[in-house]
C-alpha cells in the first residue's frame, strides 16, 4: 500500500500545472513489464552496454594505421555517437513520461522536482540527473527494506 502522505503529495503534484498529467500524455502498460523498477533497470543496463560498445568502436578506429582511414572512422564514430545519443534521449524521455505517475507515487518531493525539470527541458543532462535521483531513491528503499527485515528477525 502507498502511505497517505505519498498519496496526498502525489495528488498535490498532479494538480500542479508544472507536472500536469493527462491520460493522453501518458499511456502506461504494466501488463507487459515487471513495473517501473524493472523497466528502469533494463534501460540502465542497455545504456551501459551501448556505452561500452561505442567506446570499443572508437578505440578500434583510433588504432587504424592509415591516418586518412583513422580520421574517417573517427568522424563516422562521432556521427554515430550523436545519433545514438539522440535515440537514447528519446528512449529515456519515453520511459519517464510513461512512468510519471509511478515516480510521483514514490513520494519524494525532490525526485518529483527533478522529474518535472527533466520533462520540461528534455535534455540529456536533466535526464541523467533524474536517473541519479532514481538510483538514490531505489538505494534508500532497499536500505529501509533490509533494516526492516533485520528488525523483524530480531
């Protein structure tokens, strides 16, 4: 169950014009996923894997013996990196937009402000800031669950 304070905070934030949510703007399909945290983990893992791949390709391009081929390969990598970065930003924006209500339900005022900024600006840096905030909230929840389990088992 969601604590009453989180429900009232979510209602207050949803009523705010800066984080207004309409059914048309957010279509959430929980049936196809394990919930927000599973979606978040999958996206985070995919981004880390893609980043490693980009670095490998860039290193491979740097090792080319012929200067012209090396410069062309590096320029091609830069173009691909920019395209991948734009696609990644679009995926993150969709994840946040589709998960807006679930993020609000987490009950963190700071997280909700970061989310509002990320949705408003839709820049890579604001999405990364939101990602860091979500990781922090998840770690705090995991700590509280472990502490509760320790107390219950005593």
